[in-house]
C-alpha cells in the first residue's frame, strides 16, 4: 500500500513531463499559454489587430468615412442599430453578401459590430470580408452596447 501511495503521483508526474516534452518538440504542438487580450482575439490571419476604438469609430462616423456593418441576426438589427449601418447577419452571410457587395466595395473603411464582449460574429464577418478582398475592415468590439452607452446616433427598424 505504501508503495502505491508514492508510485501513483510519480507516474502522473512522469506522464505530464512526457506530454509536455512531446508537445514542445512537435511542429503542430498546442499553445499552452495564449494571448487573450481583445487585440489578440480579434486579429486577422497575419496576427494584425482588427479592433477599432469607439472614439475613432465615432470620428469616422461623423466624417462619413466608414460604413458600419451589423453582424447580428436580422431581428436584432430591426430592434435597433447604428444609424446607417447595413445588416449582414453572419448566419446568412452568403445570401446577403451578394446583395450588398457593391455598397461594401465602395466604402473606404468597413466597421463590423455585434453585441457583447464575447460576441465573435463581428470578428468572423470581418475575416470573411477580408477574404473577399475588402481591405480596410475593422471590428468595434461590443459595438452595439458601447455605441448606445455613448449616446451616439441610433436607428430603429429596417
């Protein structure tokens, strides 16, 4: 019994060391410590942050230098959205993209948004747009909430 009491933890420690060693030397090893900052979470394939701050987004809005794109479902967009924003719901992006491509291509800056700090719809939409050749695409993290809280222009309905 005494032997089993020290052998079990020793075997577990040995297994952990072997797993860490194998992971370290593999070319496709799992990252043990990741970057969880907003900039790191909302980055493109090259690792460049897509995040735009509220102040810069507001400045571009007032200069008519950006087109806002709402990634939320159509029903949430109809309940309220950033004034002038286009609805491009991530769940139906293929269908809506064809209808909106001309407007999207004409914009100098595209700013995607959804609602909630953990909402990835805007990030997924931004990556989709970049993959389609649109270059200046940014993400306003927690966009709908921060826009409302700042008292910036809203629009209800479609």
